[in-house]
C-alpha cells in the first residue's frame, strides 16, 4: 500500500466517523503468522514470530473489547 493509498484510507475512515484502527507490524510480510511459511521459499512470504505474537495480542484485545 502506498503512502497516498494509506492517507486516502485514513481520510475515508475519519470522514465516515468509523471506529477503526490500523496495525502495521515492522518485519511482517505475507504469511507472517504461518510458522511453515519459510518452507515455501517464496520471496515476500515468511514467518515473523515477533509480529505473529503482537498481532495475536491485538486480536485478543479486540475480542475482549467486543465481547466483554
């Protein structure tokens, strides 16, 4: 996603007064949460343990907020 696309998305969400958040994880690439991703040997596809843990915590926080 380009900076312009990201800015457009943020502007659209704010204009809609949506309740939103965007999680950007440094080091994360496609399939970052799949521990077997490295075996594919595809550029841009890799497991990233730190990002996987952070994303999982964010998901748990979201579930707590929605279902508490």
